[in-house]
């Protein structure tokens, strides 16, 4: 970057960080007040504040595109009000060159936030959920009263209760052979310590003996009991932790891994696929948010107040966010193409903004 590009980038960076800080203060305040209503003897005010702090990386990643839109609109708007952009145009800087300079800064910001969203936010969200659940003496909120069902190769597994990512209750494992139940393993508890170990286990082995024609086949069974039994389990503790986290907060790798697991078990993975492709769509959305600012700045908004720019930025950002959520949810419900629902709105906004910019340039 040359000096002018660094100057433009610095303006966009400072305003974006300022907007992001304001949004985080607002979000954190409402989250903290929400936690205050859940305080108990064990879930103290300090833990509520700590939970709110752990949610900051999650919220910052989620609202980053809107913060970038408002920050760019305010930053370039202030330069326009002071005729600095006019001076740049007179000295030979085209709108596209200014756009490219801003995109460089936006890309660096997105790269940082992508790392936050991939590594910091999922871990922070998982620890926040775990900490609050333990303080409130809650069990995992996975599934319903029927527990959790898993299919793994030639067996079906039912977990009655998930107390934590390393402690399970009332486990049943149905082993199948050519579509028939071959054995049943029932365990009262299971703990993870470098592998899953089942306790208080009852194993029932079933065998079907063929009989001559016109006679019913004989079913034989044998029962065994074990105090402890080591057994493979298709989910790791981190997978069980991810089950209690909203899909949009999972990392891209966790989403890809869990989508593969759901497809292997013949389960619906559309909600997870939507979250995965929305993460892939983030750089396109960021680019669209930058491009849509330029027709507004170089068009009919040369001399407007900061408040008007903030209002317009909020309206565009929130309107796009709500429309994007609506399209994604409709695609999941009605089984429309998930990739198109996740990436399509950003591509349409980008294309429309670019065509608008060409008319202004």
C-alpha cells in the first residue's frame, strides 16, 4: 500500500472498530441483563458477567459485516464531507482505485475475523454453555425426552441422557446383522477417559435357529453382565459439546465433520449445510457490503449528516441480514438448493451494487 491507500485503510479501520465496539457494548449489555434474570446461589453475578464476556467473540464475528458496512459508510462519508475524496478524484484517483484500496483493508479485517470465527468463537461459545450449565446444575439440552439416537455402521445407539460431554446415562446399543438385531448392550452409565468406558453393563446375545419347513424358527438368547466394558462410540466429547451449540457458532471444520456424520447416518443435514455455506459466503458478503457503499458516497450523499449515514447503514445491513435469514430458512424448510440460498443473496447484492457503481463512475 502507498501512503494514500494506508490513509484510506486507516480511516475505514478506525471507524469500523469504533462501530464494532459500540455494537459489542450494546449486545453485551442486553446479554448481561438477560443473565441477571437467571442468577442463582451457584450461578453468581460474576459468572453471569464472565458468560457475557465469553459471548463477545461470537457476537463480534456475527455482526462484523454490518459493522464494516456502517464503518466504511461513516469513514468515507467523513472524507467526502471534507472534500478529501474530491481532491483524490482531481489528482487522478478513480472510484475503482479508491474501492480497491478500501477492499485491501476490508480483506485484512475479514481475515482476522475469520480466524476469530473459526477458532476463538466456537471454543468461547462451548465453554460459556458448559460453564453456565454446570453452574445451574443443568444437563445437556440435546434432543427431547426420547434422548439421542445415533446410527453407526451396523448398530443403532440410544443415549437416554447426556449429562456432559464426557458422561452419559442409560445407553442402549443394538447390533444388527442382515437387518436383524444380533445383540443388545445396555449400560447405566458411560464415562470418557482416553476412550469410552461403560459401567453396569448387561449384554443380550440373540441367535435365530432355522427350523424345517412349516415350523417356526427358534430364537435363543444368552445374557452376560459386566461391571465395566470398554466400547467404541461414534461421537467424541467435542462432538457432543457441539450438539449443544447453535449451528452458526460452529467452526467450518466442525460443520463439515458433522455434516458428513449426519449424511452417513441418513439424517437431515440441511441446517448445518446452510451454516457451512454461509461461512464460505462471508468474503463475498464483505465485498458486497463494501461495494454498496461507494454509489451512496459518490452519488447523492456527498453532504449528509453522520446520523443519516448511520441510519442508512443500519437499514441496509439489517435489511440484508433479515432477508438472508429468511431465504436460508425457507430453503431449509422447503428443501431448496442450500448453496444457492446461502450464497445467492450476497451475489445479487454484489452484482446490483457493481452495476449501480458503474452508473455513478
